[in-house]
């Protein structure tokens, strides 16, 4: 085979290019194996590898006498399949994302499906994209600003521990104590109550605040060893719980009484489900929601090797803690509080979940996590693990939500090739290129490439290309002044459109949450265990603590009561641990042979009020900007809120109550009257 150069006629030899004939227009030598730009006889152009083509062999003069003419080598010849392909490209619809197609999940689709027409219109895997010089209208501008709200109910928000009780899955507390006490009774140990449980959690946080090397007993040492420096922790005398009691609770801790083989995650599922239900009940997030993954570090046994091992271990090399349980999560962009969790349970069980067989893993996870916010007009922000044209289209079709995501590998129907070609022309840093397409409902979506140090390719149906605030990066440089070398700090500013600014404003919400949990709190590093259920509980406990801190800081900043010392994370955890250790719940243990039942107190707020406009029954009124009011059950005036505990929405029975801004005391009177 001869050397392939510019102008040579070649033909495809792989299955993908079989039957195609073209001319080499350019040769790329960026790697050991060359690649070539080939213009085919049908007018399309592809970049192909050297192994995919070969020089066209022309028949010798002595062999052409008895051979029929080879029409495939005639430049004027066009096969039926090529004619059919051209006709389909001419009538392709703008909204070719099929809700029933799973083949579009192919993240390695080749660039041969991208075509460019004379008017600079781009067709990417059947979807038509048009160059867009400017986007002047934000499609989500009609959604009213929605500040994050926490429904404290009867909880007093003036103490730090109340924010922990707000975030903790209180409905699971009764079953947790029942299962734990059953195990304690089997070991002939004394049972615990609510106060003992929260004291135990407070001691765990105290260990995380001031970790000590050595076994667990070092925290209960009352004297310092002779010849050693340091101060003994002396937890027994300081906090009123013996080491034996702490270890008994640790070894007998359980969250379910009937683990089944059908669901290997049953030992921890009540905590995960309780976490999700609690967030839906007490947190009303803002307009921007972020979806990303979290990791629960685990270096112990796996179920495929041991009967009591972790059911499924995920390995992600780029993560600081890359081995363990992967947890998909959704968070509020304003406060940073987590709103929902989903365990990654292995390939087989993941395919059995809702939407998985229709849309694949990335899109189905986004749909499941954001299902609760259907029809609210919120915007979902996600990274490349979830972002694709299909995710945007299905969020609009099924849930009525906006989407912004970073596209990397899932580039089906996305004009990534043409955006990267534009970036290779070396634009100025801060420039951008935009294509627009139309969804099934006639709404616009945009593919934008922002020229940073690397190309940032984003899919979005929110934002504009009007100038946004600059991206500011702090840089350092060594300079010589008066014979001395100094470090000069300066700011590097990169211009960006408002669409890119909106995307990156809350893009790292869950990453910041992970830094607090894994880097600052690091309860998983201090809590050494061989029980994977305990490991996942320590991870979720860390999430609850971080959420309590973020909610407390958000509320205090809105009330303009920010204190620098109180708002530090370490100071918050230290105060929280102290308040949990000396909590107000009952902590009297029964006798060894006693069978006293668990205290009925589950820590729930006595009553919780929510606005009518947030109820799914009034979703249409919310989208139209209307106001929903009913009669207050206390003063008989019009009210915009209802008591969740005293209402039955399924039967259209709501107990209206005047809100906190009405100036009336209907809510406090309602609590008093129902507690008598």
C-alpha cells in the first residue's frame, strides 16, 4: 500500500465507510497514527483514521477487457443508500429527540453523523442546529424569584441543635430505637431512649472535632500517662456516658428488623428514604437545583466475596475518596442543603429503576431526583455525567423543568464537532459560539461553547448572551524588587455571557458540600468500622450535620445576624455536639430485664404550615402567577397557608391558618389549642 497524501483517491475499508469513495483534502499528524480529512463523492466530509481507508486500486489495462465497469469508482455515481441519506437529511425535523429511543444514549457517536449545509446550518445526528449570534431573552425569566425556606414548625430556630433536629429523619427515630433496643435486649444490655441516642451522636461529633489516635478507649481516659503530654478526654465524667454504654449502642445499632435477600440495601434503606421524605417536608428550595454524585468511602469487604460485604462498590479514580458507595444527590443552589439521595446499587438493579430502560442511566437519574419538583419551573444544573440533549428534552416533556449541563461524552444530537472546530481557530479567551435548536414544544435550546483555557461546551434552555459578570481568578507571580524576590497577587478577569455565568453560579454546590463533609468534618475518617451499614450511616450523618450548618448560616445571613465565630464550620459542629450531648429529651435507661417501650416522642414539630400555592393541586395557579387563599380555621379570615398535620389534601380538606407575616397569632393559638 502506498503513502496517502493530499489529492489521493481513497475508499473505505471498514464497515462504517464500506462502499464510499473520496479524495483526501488534508492530512493530520498530531499522533503516531495519522488521520485524514476525506471528501466523499456525495459531498460530505469526514475525519477518518488511517486504518479506516486505503488507496483506491484501479484495474490494469489487461484486466479491464473482461471485467464490467466499477460504478462505485465513478465520481458521478451515487448509490441508493447515499441518495436516501441525503433525502432524509433534507427533511429532518428540528425535534428529532424521541422519547422512546434508547439508541441515542450512545456517547461515542462518530462525527460522521454531523453535516453542515450552505447556510451554516448544522445537522448533528438528525437534529438541526442554526448559528445564533445573540440570545436576548431568557426563557425562564417568567419564573418568580423563590427564596429558600425552612419549615421550622414548632421548633425554635434560635439554637443550633434545632437545625439538626430539622434535618434529621425524625420519622425513622422510633424504628431505629426499636431495632437497636431489640439487639440490646438479646445481649442482656440496658435499652436506650431518644435522649441517649442523640447523646451518642453528640459524642461521635465530639470525636470528629478533636480526633485522638488510638482505640476508642482513649476518649474515656481520665488521666494522662506519665511521660506523655496532652490532656485526657475524660468523656465519661464530662458527658455522662460510660464507654461500655457507648460501645453497646455502637455494636447493636440497627435500622431495620427484617433484612431480606431480595433487597441487599435494606439495612440502610430506611435512613435513605427517611432522609428524602424529611427534605420534601421541611425544605422549600430556590429556583436553581444542582445534581451531582457523592461518595461514601469504603475499603472493606464486598458482597461478591463475603456474605456481609457491601452490596456494590463503585470505583472512580478522579475522586479524593474514589472507592465506596456512590450516591446521586440533588441540592438547593441558594442554601446548599441536600434535597434527596439515591444509592447506586449496581448495573442490574439500576436498570430496573424508573426511566432507566427508556432513557439510560444519566437521564433517568435526573428525572427521578427532580420528580418532586414537577411543574415548578425550576432549573436543574448538572455536570457531564448527566448532561445531554436528551436530558434537556425529557425534563421539559415530563417535568416542565429547565436544564443546564456541561456536555462532554454524551454528545448525541449535540453539535460538539462544530463547536470544537470553532475553538481550534484560537478565539480570544472569553469569546463564545452559540447554536440554537427547537424542542417538540417549540421552545429554544442552545449549544454554547465558551472559550476558556479549555472549551466549555454547555447545553441550556436558560440564560442570554448578554454580558455577564467576569470570571475572576486569583493568580500569583514572582517578581524581583530591590534585589528581593516577592510574590505578586493579581486578578485575571475573563469575560463571559450571562448564560455561562448562570450555569457556573451554582455548579459546584454539591462539591462544596462534600468539602465540608469529607474534608472539615471527616467523621468517616474517625469512625473506623467493618460494617458497611455503619459506614453509610456515618456518611448520611455527616450530610445532616453539614445541612444543619448551611441552613443555620442561610437563616442567620438573611436575618443579618451573622457572627464570624458562630458561622465557622468547626465552631458550629463543636456547639452542636455540646447541645446534643446535653439535650432535653428523655435519657433514662430501663432495667436489664425490662421491656419498656420506646418513648413516643419522635422529635417531630407539633405542626408545620405551608403555603397553598406550593401544593401540587394548585400547580396551574402557580404557573399563571395567581394567588390561592382559603378561610383560616382560627379567625375565619382569608389565609394563604395551611397546617400540614391537620389537613387531608387527598380529600380536599385543608385547615387554613394565617401566616407568620399576617400579624395575627393564629398559628401559636392553633398549637396551644391542639396540645391541650
